[in-house]
C-alpha cells in the first residue's frame, strides 16, 4: 500500500509510536474495515474503509461526537494493521 504518501514522516512516526506504546486498543480488522480506539489527548474512535489494499475512506471521531479527520490517529490504526 502507498497510503504512507498521504502523511508527513513526523505524523507517521507519531502514529506508529502510539501503537508501540499501547495507545491503540479495541482493534477490529475485517476484509473491508479496520476499527480501533486511539488514546491520545482525547479518545478517538477510528474507522478505515478498505478496497483491497487501498484506503477508500477514513474517519476519526472524538467521544463528544465531534468528527474530524486526524491523520495521526488514522495513521496509528493503519500502522497497527500493516506492521
């Protein structure tokens, strides 16, 4: 996958470190979707829709239901899927 090209190296490293440090939990991986909760400054519910090896859509929601695409939290989840 070439999803890494969508993020800066700093964001990729931060996301992978979140994963290594145990901040990515409740991971659910199916053929077409990846879900998890990322614990950072806030708790984020991350969802990534896949089409084969490509990312079709991605979203990140805070517990207060304010939605935002946050590359760091999405990267955390993708890192856990691909490493």
